[in-house]
């Protein structure tokens, strides 16, 4: 599990989206069938403040 300490939730969400795109691109390129369902953004106390599903980075025509 990768941890990053970022200044606010908006920045963390932006980084999660960028990382999700990279992760999915690598998985497709390498033929890996298993990727995480989402990135969980937590505060310093370990409480969940946001969740970014990997499906959030799919093109519109691929979303349900």
C-alpha cells in the first residue's frame, strides 16, 4: 500500500485519479487482470475522507 501525505482532500483526490490512470494503463499493457477497486483517501487519524473508484477514470462511454 502506497502512502502519500498531501495538503488537502482535493489534492489527494487529484493524485488518486492520476495514479489510477497510470495503474490501469500499466495493467492493460501488461495484461494484468487484477487491479484494486478504489483508492481510499484517509486523514492523519486514519479516517476515510474520500474514496476514488478506479471506474471514475474510465471514458464516459465505458461507465455504467
